């Protein structure tokens, strides 16, 4: 039986179980920053697609640009344009760079949407868990 005087793992702030700080730089990014970053990325992707990929239609063009932005930027510098604007970044749990393979896997799952909205106590969606990453404040 669990000791009622000890806090359970679910009572701890997001990221503490992963060895991250409770707050400040390096702590798990909040939903507001993440949502705003996603919105910024989608607006940028839509503008780029309409300017350069008009032949792909209104739906496919922005999704393709969004996917490519996330693969290229998260894989190399650990953040998308929206992440940079909102002060967050994608970090591997082991501290190494995200890299192309994990960045591509995360981007594929992110563009499928459902994996991104199924998340755990540490605010890690299935796309983050599959790529062994966490989104943190910078």
C-alpha cells in the first residue's frame, strides 16, 4: 500500500521525474507556449506554401511546409520558428542533439495530429515519447 505521507509521482510537477527542474530554463514547457509556437509555425507554413507552392492546393502545401520545417529545424537546431518565438526548444532526454532520424519521426507523428494530443503527466505527446524528446523552456 502506498504511503499517504509521501507525494506520488503524479503529484510532482511535469518533468521532475525526467530529472528536469520544476520551473525556469530547462523545465517542461507549458501548454500556452506550445500552442502559440504551433500557431506561429502553422502561419509561417501557410504563408510560405501560398507564396511558393500554390500548385499543391490550400491544404497539402502548408502541411508539407510545416512538416519540412519541423524535420529540418528541430533536427538541426532543436527548435522550429514557433519554438524560437515562444522561448521553447526540443531536447533529447539523454542531452544529445535530436538528429535527423528522430526529428523526422517526431515530425511525421506531429503532422498526424492524434499522437500530439495524447500525452502523459510530463506533457510529452506520443510524438515526443517516440522521439525520446521533451519540449522545454529556454
